[in-house]
C-alpha cells in the first residue's frame, strides 16, 4: 500500500512539474526583460529556498544536515539554479520564452550523453543514435524559421547561452541522481535553491545592468509566481520525483514544458508560432522519445542479461 501511495505521489509530483515549469518560461521572460536577470533569479531562490527549508523544519522532517550534505547540495544549487536557471533566464532577454523552452527540451539527450561519458564502456544503442538525429532535425527545422534573427549578435549569444544553461542543468540532474539521493528531497530542494541564490549574487554583480531595474506589477507578479509555484512547489515536486522515479521517466517533463511554454508565449506575448515551428517541436520531442525509449530498452536488456 505504501509503495502504491508513494508511486502515486511521485507521478503526481512529476505531473505538477510538467505543467508548472512550462509556465515558468513565460514568467521568467516577463521578469528578466524588466529587471536585471541574475538578480531576479537570485532574489527568487534566496526567498524560495528559506521558505521551503522553513516548511521542512516546521514539520520536523529532518535533522540539521552534515557538512558533506551541505557541500553536495551547494554543487547541486550551483549547477541547477545558478548556472541552469540563471543563465537561461539571462538568455531570455534575447530569445523568446517558447524558443528557450524548445532548446531546454533536449535535456534528456544531454543527460544520456553525460551518463555515457561517465561510463564510456557503454555504447549507445541504435535507437538512441536514431533519436539523436531525429531530435537534431527538429531543432534545425525550428531554427530555420529564425534564421534571419541570427544576424543579431545578441540573439545568437542568447541561443548559445540557453544551450549552455541547459547542459549545466543536465549535469546537475546527473549529479543529484548519483550523489545526493540519500538526502530528504524537500530539504535538498530548499538547500539547492538557497545555495543557488547565493551563487547568483556575484554573478549579478559581475554581469547585471542595474540601470535596467524596473519595478512593475507584471515583474512583481512574475517574481511571486516563480517563488511560490515555480520554485517552492515545482522544485520540491521535482526533487521528490527524481528521488522516487527512474531518471528516464522524470525527464519526460521535458516533453510537456515546451508545449505549454510555446502556447503561452504565443497567447500572452505574441511570440512566433506557425505550422513549421509546430512540426519542428513535434519532431524534436519525437527524437527525445526515441532516445529515452532506446535507453530504457538497453537498460532492461542489460538487467535481464545480468540476471541470467
């Protein structure tokens, strides 16, 4: 019964991540176009982290973490929050929220490649290679619709940095799965956000333009939404799901996020959306699905072979 309940909660948490994180690209775009981006994300995590830690403490779930746990979660916060979310947020000053979400949808592929790099004796299965090529074709088709935009150096830099932030998130995901699984997921989420917010402070001092500060109802609303829903709620759900479910299952959220982000971006901000982009999204997601499916089949066959 407990196992069934835990599975239900884990899948419910994953469903929340699929929807909520799809909306955060829009909220992030609104915030960083009116406020220094690294400072915006830093404030978000420096508030959200302690809120979640306070909730954990109030329910008396865990004792004070050891130095080892703090160090592990600091690395997680650096990779996930500071480099992952912070850099993607900065990039959204120059690229649309929908396009950022599409780029970030390839996260499962980066996770697979990182895992292969860690265990180089494992060669990718044929479906994995086919999926990579399909996903690449979808990305090329989408970028073909934006080819004229590459004449703008800021746009090109934004695309490059979105990829960089997404790769950092993938590294952080692998790190969390391999190094911090013994830590309570809600405590881990709170610590990761708190440390991520701390790391974002020097990043803000180095790269932010404080003349861009503009306090508006839209900016404040997006910040509050990102703190309460995009961070406290969804980040806790993500940490819980990644602890309870296989990584290949958790990474499925990357299929849903771009759909939500692209539709919201088009409806709310009037971002570009046409048949070609829609087909490109579907091809990209199909490629990611084939990669995940091939990886799951290979893992299953390997487990069966080891049993025999």
